C-alpha cells in the first residue's frame, strides 16, 4: 500500500471513531477539572490556622506546628500532634505537650482496621498514605511513653503506670517502660510488682534503683529512625538509622559522676517486628502494577505492528484490530500507572534515637546537676545545668539532646 492509501485509511478510521474519541476526552477533562477544583475533604479552613497563629498567648516556637496541624487536616492530624508534642517537650511547654499527647492517644485508640480510609488504602488505586496516620507500633508506643513521663513529672503514679503498660501493648520489649512501671509501682507501695518490673528490665542491664534514690533522670538522645521505601515499586517499608554525634551521656554533681544507662534503641524497636500486613498488601499491588505494565507494553507494541501490517497489506479489518489492540494496550498502561503500591513513609521525625535512665541519690535537698552529652571518645559536646529540689516525693528530670 502506498503512503497515500495508508493516509486515507487512517483518516477513515479516525473519522469513524471521532465522536467516541471526543466524548472520551471530554469525560477525562471533566474528571480532571473536577478533581482540581474540589477542595481536599481532609483540609481544614485556612482561616482556622490563621486565627490560631495570631493568638498572642501561643508560644512562638509552637506556632508553626499548630498552624501545620490545622492546615494539613485530619489525614495528618495525629502525625502533626506527635511533632507538636515533641517540640513542646523540648521547649518545656508542658501543658501543650500533655494536650497534644492526649489527643494523639485518643486518635490511636479511635482508629482501627475498619476505618474507612484504612479500607481505601487496601485498594490498588489508592496509596497507603491515604489512610489517617496513626504511626507504626514503635511510634504509638512512644506516644504512651512520653505521656507516661509527663504523668511522672506531675507525680501522677497511677496514670503514669497505665501509660507504661500501654507501651508494651503497642510494641513488646521496651525495657525502659518496664523499669519506669516498676518506679511507679514502688511509689504506690506495691513492692512485689515493682520487683517483677525491674526483673523484666534487667534484660537491658538496667539495675533496680536503691531505696534512697529520689531523683530520676530520663534522657532522650539523638534522632529516631526515618522511614524509607524499598522494592521496585517502593512497596516495602524500611528504616534508615540516623546518626548522632552523641553516643552517651552522664550526670555530675558535687564530686560524683554517673553514666546514664541506655534502656531502648528506637531503630531496633522499629525494625524488630518483621514484615507488616500492609507490606504484603503493597506487594500484591506492585505485582499487579508490573503485570499490567507488561501486558500494556505487549498489546501496544503488538497492536502497532498488526496495524501497520494490515495497512500495508490493504486489510482494513486487520489494521483496525491492530489499532484496537493499541488502544487497549494504552488503556492498560494507564491503569497500571494509576496503581499505587508505595509504602507509607510518613514519620514521627522528631523522636529521639535512644532512651537513657538514671536514678540518683542527691547529697542534699537542693542540688545542681550537670547533664553532659558525650561523643564516642568521652568528650563533652554540650552541657546543661539544672537545679533540683528533691522533697519527700521523687523528682523527674527529663532532658533532651536538642
């Protein structure tokens, strides 16, 4: 067939299917415009964030975190409350930290597997991060752990113990939570229960406190792990350990000095549970996406060859069948490109990397403690002085590297 005949054939084919093609394009355009013009149903009104940001009573270093909380909406609300709580603890805005963690815990306990967005995340055409964020087990455990520390600071032993118990429910084998649960039990005069807790904590070489220890130092050191996607389609959740110049810490007072015992490593907590259920779901999505891509490539390339062969041979039926296969192949490729197998890598990125615990017996009721962050050679990176007044109730000293 000459080039002129082929041109006439293609023009005839396009003319026959012109209306269908125009209709399809219009439908696609309407869908696109509809998606572009509609507002995100999870996004809060920007005026709410602006109103909160202009509150003169809000601490300035917390303002952007409150603003982000309301600007990003319910899908990321738990994550942004987690971040807000971390910063509030670092800056010693205790009331804001308590409220944020209370809301985080409420969110964690309210979001179950039957949540509508969680069901959507199971679909091949929705990414995992469409679901409301509630974190991986180590992140949920840390929400309870930090709230327990704030209860300890307020000398609310019962609620603190309940939080440390919940740490283990979310993710097992937290030596620090076991130890602190024992500390609470002792304040509640439950000696036998305290000893059982400290026995469990002994697996991390954490010694029980002495009867005279009245000051409890808890150190939050370094940076927590970061989530990253692995696999051909990014379908598997993995973790990258963050580095920190600080490798150890100690407390000095008068002529005494003690190293802080490391209780838990968050990278080990994050990576110690193996594959998640969503990893298996995302793998199925990735396999389906790869299969659809392969099928689409075969149909597109094969159909194009058939269409050309039919056109050259003057067989309009074969050529039309080939063009039909191309259309199906392109549609299949479009379906494949719409599949979303990537793992959810949203991370509570303000968590510490390690948790240290040290009980102390102060030499006097009023004591100046020097907290020192050390590098691997024992050199002092940073030092912080704190005035401690140990009365009849044990005192919690919570300090962070940042």
